[in-house]
C-alpha cells in the first residue's frame, strides 16, 4: 500500500481565541518547552541505542567473527526502558518523562538508521555512526482515527473530530513511571489549526476518519517556531483505469527542459515540461544566490572577538534563504512529478522509465553544478510514490549514452549530438529534439525491463 504524509499545524492544549495576548503567548511558550523537553529525551534514547549498536558491531567484528561467539542483537524496547529509568532518576520528581511507546518508537527508528545498506557500510567501516540532535523529531506510533479517540487503545497518538472542539490530535506524551501514583501516559489533546488547512488536507482527514485511508506512524516537532504533526497514511492502489499493454513512458530530465516524456509504442505521444519552468528555476536560484552573497558580506565584519547583537539576525537570514530555496525546489518537483504521472495515467502506461542517477556526479560531461543544485533524486522519489498510487511501476534504467544514440536506427556516436537541443544521426540522418530523442531511448530501455519482468513472473508461475 502506498504511503503519504499530511502535515498538520497544532495549537496549544485547551487553546481559545478568547484568550488575551499574554495568555496566548504563555500557552505557546509552554507548548514549545514541552516539545523541546520531549525531543531532548528522544534524542538521548536514540543516541544511546546507536552507541550500543555500534559496540555490538565492534564486538562482533573483534570477537564473534573469529571465535564463533554470537553477540546478541540490541533489543530496542529493553534499552528504551533502561534509558527511561535513568532519565526518571535524573530529573526532578515533578518533571515528566516521555512515555514508553515514544521511547520504543525512538529506539526502533535509531536502529532503522543503521540497517540495510547503511548497516553494510557501517560494517565495512565506510560510514560512521549517526548522531541525533536534541531538536530531533519525536516518533509516534499510531492509535488510529475515530470520532471519539480512546485513550486505552495501543499507540502514542490518534486523530479525531470532537464536537465543540473540531479536529484534534491526542498524544500520549508523558509517563510518570518513577512516581508511585503512576496510572498511565498523560494524554494531551492538541487542537489542529484547521484555518490553515487546504481543501486537500481536509479531504485527507475525512478519509482517514471514514477508514478509507489508514493512519500510520507520525513525527512531532518544531519548525520555525511552529509545532507540526506529520502523519503518514496508507491506502489501496487505484486500479480503475484502462491500460495499454507494453506501453512505457520514458522521462528525460535536463537543463533547458525540466522533463521530456515519450512513449515506447507511439511516436507522437509526448509531453514537454517547457522552458518557462526551467527559466523560473534559474531566475529563482539566481535571486537566492544574490541574496545569500549579500547576507554573507554583511557577516564579514563579525569575528569571534567582535560580535554584535545583529549577528544572530544575519545568520538567521542565511537559514531563511536556504529554507526558501529548498521549499521552492520541493514545490516545483511536486508539480513536475504530478504532471508526469498524470500523463502516464491518462495514456494507459504500464510503467514509467527514468534514468538511474547512481554515480551520475562521477560521469564525464555531466553538468555537475546543475545536478548538485537541483533535487533530481527528489523528483524521482516523487514520481515513484505518485505512480505507485495509481498502479504504475517505475523502472530505473542505465541511460549513459541515450543522448548520443539514435532512437530510429540505434547508431551511437558523440557526433550525433550537434548541440544541447539538436540531435542529427550521422548514420541515418534522423533529426529530432535531443531531449525527446533521449526520452524515446529511455522508454525503449524501460520496455525491455518490463518484458523481462513479465517473463520472469511467467517462469515463476
């Protein structure tokens, strides 16, 4: 089932628009302190788990591999309980400690960060142990969603719609296990700021409540002074569309045109994300670079021996500019990926083929500054999850020479690429836009992968 995330902005518990300014200010301060305190404790759990896992790897390499001794795996929940006991003793009796479910989720998240390919790199010594800052996100297992959220169900949070309050997030934040009067996690109700929700976000919440979407794990954290709850949700793939057997859409990304799409079986079926988008990207990037240079020049007079009160504001300006550029990239990638998937869906494609970008920075002739600055990997990720929602498979293909290979006769030569935009085959004379020619070649490679996958499935059956 595909998974997506909806971001919800939370208000302080028991928040009321009738409060005066001072009451509202104090409520926000208290909520931020609460989140910061919980985040610090979560970071401590994660770092302790990571340290223990690193020691286990070291012991296994030093002793277990040579002597046959089996080093036991780290058990996240047991370590979380141990750390909670330590935190409980260190803090004052009146100060709360994060709940056991929060600590367990944090421990699992820490172990996941060194599993899979990261774990292999850790074993080989190619990667160091990660560390988590004290403002890390708080991981929350899910209760679910209902009209009347029940505090007795499992999980650390739930979403509901209460009469007289509206949409709320109920979080089991604090535990007092080190106190004799412990009765369970403290359930805190955060009103969701529905005034800032888009129509699509409201529709998602309604579908979660109705059971059409299934709520998953969430993260709770601070960003730019606001408290956000990022909820994941799952749903069944959409299958109600007409499919053209064997049709694959090839996607070529570039500098002049952000993306060009072509079909593997129909010559005139194409889509171009035109130069206006690429030009807006270049203009926005140039503007951000100019503002960043100006902010950098403003910081030059400040040294370790000479710092004024204004230096914090100037450093904050750099952070804000970086955030703006990142948000702009993300927005454009969402728009471009949505257009690609909509084109593939409308034309009944079985799959979408995109270039495998692994190791692309090391290749010769690649505009490295452009590729590093623009989030092509993110664009591919957006295409993948959007395509999965509608039942379209995404193939990663080796597209090293697609810009030099003729899509008509298959002749490969560097001389075929006359310019950035012009392609003319020296063998058969075929002329075409260079990006469109590359997209056709990528589509053909994707079709081969699709056929190979079908053949393998038939052999298995």
